[in-house]
C-alpha cells in the first residue's frame, strides 16, 4: 500500500469517526469534533465562536498545545480572521498569512495565527458565529478543495446541532410554563368545582322550601287563572331542580372517578316504568309514547341509577324537541351480548354539521324546544360520559325534517 493510500485511509477513518460522533450528539460532541477535525486538517486550534455586535465569544475551543485554552474568552471580531468568513459569508482559508495581504492583520501580528480555515454558522435564528480551525504554522501543503468541502459540511452540521439545541431548550422551557399553567388551571378548576358544589347545595334548601309552599298554596287555588299561574310556577321550579341535578351530575362526571353499583334487574320492566314517568309530560303535548321489545331475555346486570339518568335525558330531549301531536318510539333489542335501546322521534332532525358537536358539553344547537322548555346543553354530554362508565355507547341517526334516532348500547352483564 502506497503512502498516499495510507494517508487516504487515515483520513477516511477520521471522517468515519466524526460521522459516528455526529450521529450520537452527546454532551462532549463539539469538543470531540474539534479535536478530530484539527487532526484531519493538520491544524493546532479548533473553535466555535459566537458573534454579538463587535464581540467574538469562544463558545467551544480545542487546542493541541497544552495550556492554550480560550474557551469563554471574548475578543474583538476585527482582530480575528473569522471576520473575513462572516463578511464574505463563505468558507475562507489562508495557507500562510505572512505571504498574503493579511500579514498586517491583528490575527497574524498580535496572535501569530499563520494558517486559517473557517465558515460562518448560525446558533439559532438570531445569533451568528463561525466554525474555524487555525495554526501558528503555515499550512503545507495548502488547503485543498476537499478540506474546504469538509469544513462547509461540518459547518452545516453545527448549524443543525445548535438549531436542535435551541428548539430543545425552548420546548423544555415551554413544557415548564405549560406545567405551571396547568397546575394553576387545576387549582382554578378545583376552586370552581368547590364553588359549584356549595352553590348547588345552598340552592337546594330554599328551593325545597319554596316547593313545599307551592304545594300548600294549591289548597287555596279557587279559580282557573290562579291554577294556571301556579302550574307555570311549579313547572319553572321543576326546571330549576332539573338544572341543579344536571350540574351535580356534570360535577361528578368531570371530577370524580364514577363508581358504578352493579345489580340485576328486568330491563323490559325498567323501561316500562321509566316511560310511565314521562306520560304526563307527553300527554300535555299530545305526544304518543310507543314501546316495543324483541329480546328473548330481558335481564341485565348494570348500574340502574346511571341507566335511569341516561334514559331520562334522552326521553326528555325527545319530548322537548318534538312538536305537538307526534310519536316517539322506544325499542329494546338484544344483539351480540349487548342490549340496544333506541329512542326515535319525529322532531326537526339534526344537521350533519351539528351532529359532530352533539355530545359536547354546553352544546346549544339551532333546534329549540317546542313548548318553551329549558335546555342546559348538558344532557347529551352527561349521557355519553355515564355510558362510558358502564362500558356502553351512544349513536345518532338523523336528517333535517326527518326526526332523530338515538341508540344506546349496554353490555348484557357489566363486570367489575
């Protein structure tokens, strides 16, 4: 093997080692890169500098000469050859400053730097700097195109290294800010929830007293007009109680891990009794409630209270948004170890756009109740969350002017 081949192999080994270090990006990456690159280029000094106005700050420094360390030192940029690389914005190399127009340059006269190769780099989007290698001796033989290409490539990698470092630091900073903001938000949410609980609790007592007085006043109603006024009053009172109940449920769904209580009961009889509770409300709007079931078995093991609240929201919505003298169809069926309960109305229907936000919290849609009933926008959100708790789900099929069908599915047997 010839001497040239041996040198080429050594050079390739060094380039391979540099490539290996670059791929790892470990803590001492920069100093290792400067050391190996100095050996490859035949230089004594390797440096990465940051420029701020006229100051040149040695960010990283390597010297093959013992005791020669400029890391952390600041010089005037005009006193360094790095000023040439930044000004011309390209790779600059000087084989022997003493034989060129740079022989009067402070870098040669004062610091005795005879050979130099450097390239401008960026630390991030705002800060500039250079990657450079220099020596107190002349470069013989002189720098080659391969040396220039190598420094250019290495400069691009250093750019990417500092970009990565910059964004990692910013991400870490933002994550800390998010963590603090999240902690503050959690405190605010906790205070809000506590306030909600206090308000709901404090409202119940006086409202219950008002409800009791309302029942007592019924004995004193003597004419039709007074009876109608009392009915309106009682209806409004029931709306308030319903809203309080929804707020309590929402508070539980959002802030407490809901623990279900599993009990076995006849789902068919449960639905019959549930619909009876809505008969008066439906009769007032002359709405026909029709119930059918086609399941061979009707026993279910689930949380009866959760299911009651789910069905209450769905059936009351069907009545609330249906015009007078319409039909509501409730059906129970069994498929693949799951009960399906569908509630179909003949209301105005829901557009595809609004169906996407139907189960969002406080979702108020364009459809309005047909008899001035109240609507909090919480019902369907609560339905979705309660069904999650008992391993169920809900779907909707609807089109404008064609009514809506809400179908819930619950497992035949809810297991702990």
